[in-house]
C-alpha cells in the first residue's frame, strides 16, 4: 500500500499584526547540533584603524636601529668629508671623477651637490694630458733631410719632474690644463744641438694644430739683440712658444721670408689681412703665413639681414660702440687659456653650424656682410671683401 505524505501546515506565530512584524527585524537562528548561533543581518563589523603616530614611531625606531637599518657605504662616508675627497681627486682624471659621481645618486650628491662644487674639484685636479695626445695625433715630424734632426720634448705638467709648468683651468670646461696642453699659435717642441762651437742651436715646432713642421728662429739667428735660447729638452727652461721668427715649412717648395711671431699675433684681423703683408715676389698669402691666414678665414661667414644670427643681434643690443671686428690671434688664443680639446670643439661647432660660403649668405642671397664668428663683429678689412 502506498504511503501518502500530507504537506505540513504553516506554523502560526503570535507576533502581532503584519505591520508590527515588518517593523521589527526577525533574528535568524541556525542550529548546529546542540549549539545555537544567532547573527543579526543588520550589524556589520568595524575594522580597527591603526594608530598613525604609533606607526610612524615604529618606522623611526626601525630606521634608527643599527641591526635593522640599512648600513651606509664606507665610500660614501669618505667622499662626504671634503678633505678626504680632495685627496682622492688629486689622483684621478676627469673621466674617473665623472664615472665615480655617476655610479650612485648618493655619491653624485656628495661629490657635486652644485655646479660650482664640481668646477672647484676640476680646477684642483692635475692636468689629464689630453693636449699631448691631440698633438701626437695632429702634428707630423718632417722627413726632409734639411729638417731639424733634434730631440722632441713634449712633457705634460702631470709627468714633468724638474720643470715647473704653469697650469690653469680651461675657460670653457674648467678642467685644469697645463701650458703644454693648451692651444698655442706657435708651439716650439724640437731642439737640435749645434755641431760646431760657433754655431747656434736649431729649433722647430708647429703652427696651431697644422701637421707640417716649421723651423723656428731665435733672435740671434737674425742678428737681433737678446739672450741666446737654451736647450728646453733638459726641462730646465721653458719652451719658446709663441716667440721668435718662423720660417718656411720644411716640406714647402715655394719661397717666403721669415716672419716675426709677435707681429703676426698683433695683426687686427678685422681691418687688415695676413695675405697682404708680403713682398711682391712672394705668393699671397706667403707660405710662412698660410696657416695663420687659413685660421683667420675659418672664422668668416656671410649673412644677409634676415639670416643674421642671434649672437650678432645680441652684440648690438648690449650697446657695443663699434660693430666692427678687431680680433687678433693674441686675443683669441693666447689671452684665453683654452685646452686643445675645447679648441677642437669650437672649431667644429663653427664649421658644422654655419655653411662656409665665400661671397653669399647660406640662403643664397648675395647681399650681406662678412661676420666674425669669434666676436660677431663685421669684418670690414680685405678679408671681408
């Protein structure tokens, strides 16, 4: 016989009216064996917020604790003391100092917190000898049998043991640069001792950074009054840079008379020209002056009114009384203590930025003026025609 299961009728609650029932929440009871757990659906848990003051104090304790705090690099402690940093810098090159400063942010802040701090360190470092390396790459000793068969001496201040070589910071990069590593108009570096007692010693060197070797005559070679030149190769006397007379390069086939170096350096390149101060039987420019003349022409650029560079406009706005160029080789290269590396950068910057047109502006306009890229004055002399 089949069993019939009847549905159980709903349980009646004595909870008042329907309105009263809906007004009061009914607790939900869950039975788990003999234990009853009553949870109210209307109550939410509150998450405890940590005390911010306590958290900050805890972090400070951990950072100050030697056992849990991060240890300071010993090298950083050394460079933070200026006396120890200076003793390290005196034995480094500028490249080494830069590599050390860029190795970590903390080291960079300790070594060069300001630009002037870095410049001060560079001015105290020994000369890195870059100029000697550049001269070895650019200069070429002549193989002519008539050339000076003497001793070449090129000694940087950082390697010289007996001769006191003057050292100053470069006006551009501020790196300490000795007199042998800076730019010279006439660099005398070769000495040949006399064969006979009644002969004079021979000297030679180079003009600017040109490759050909040129003879350099002392005043005694031209019967001029003055103390005889000594042997600079023994490092007891300084070389005779930018002095004396220069003669034809040893490998030159044309003729030209010797020229006084002091007179060459004082020529006003804005009003005069080195190509005109030659006798009628000598080509213009003279082979003796050709390297100087080429250096003077490399500064010349033509500009029309619309293409005039900002440097020339700024010169006028600053109230320059004369807009003409009056540059000399002396003022450009010898009055400024310029290292050879910065000299090459300046020459390359002029050559790459402004086209070297001879008689017209870079835009093609033929109505313009010849400007000097050294002082941004107008070249009114023969070189500007």
